């Protein structure tokens, strides 16, 4: 699996005015996203998020903060833990502090990482961009979406099917129950209809597994 672009990370590091060598932190992130227990929250996911951002940078008021948040938003990922976003946000702040960037920028990146915890629709343009990018997987062609669902199941392979299926169905139903899944018109127009079809398909399959 291809790592996210090292040159892209170095360019972002330079664009935000970070001090020091960008490569140690790139190595840290690349190693984190390559952890063996990650089947979805891995290098592929970050690469896909960054590719989505490339077409949607106009949505952000601070695109560099949005991109930095996307690099860090799953930097810590333990499917058995409930504080992954908090720990990822803290890691981002540590990185940016070491790079001698202003505290306000580090705080902003941290806030954007935390927006991915609830995936709530936001009126904050940058938070909306981060969340919509992260949720873009829901609107992918059916083949990729089904691969994503299988990858999520692998990450939770330790959870018995009788428990996993209803809990996963409930998560997907919560997205489907929204008036709109995507906060921005850009992503709504691009993915909303396919996302709803994908979610309906997955929920039906999961419900067949209920006792």
C-alpha cells in the first residue's frame, strides 16, 4: 500500500512556516498509519482524504489547517479505545509546538481533528470541510464502499457478529437519518445520493445478521 506523499507533507510543512526537518514527523505518521491492526484507518484513507481535499480546497478559509488536520485525524487509532481523536489532536499540537508554529494555529488544527469525533454537520467552514472529506468514503462507488465496510469489520474483528451488526447498523442509520449527510453543497452534490444508497444497502445486510 502506497504511503501518503512525503513531498506533499514537506510542502505543507514549508507552507505553514514550520521550523526544523519535516521528515521525522512524516516518518512518525507513516509508521502510525501502517500499524498492523489498521485495515481502513491507514495510509490508503489518508491518501484518499488528501485527494478529496485537492478538489475542495476552495471550501476552506484556512486550507493549510484543514490539510494538517487531515494528516493527523487518525494518527492515533485503537478500535478498543474511545479517546483516539483526543490523542490524535494532542499529537498534532505536540508536532506543531515542536515546529515553533503559533499556538493559535495548533489549537485550530486540534479543533479540526476533534470535529471528526462526532462528524456533526457544522457551520464552521473548515470543520465542515474536514468532516465532509472524512465522510466522502460513504459516497464512493459501491465496490469501494463495500470494501470499506469489510475493512471496518476487520478492525472490529474481536467484536462478536451478534454485537457488531446492530451497533454498526445504528451508526449508519444515524447518518442516513440526517437531513443531509454532507454539510457543504460541494460534497452534498457530489456524494449525497450515492451515500444514501450505500448506507441503505449496508444496513439491510447488517440487519440480516441480527438474532
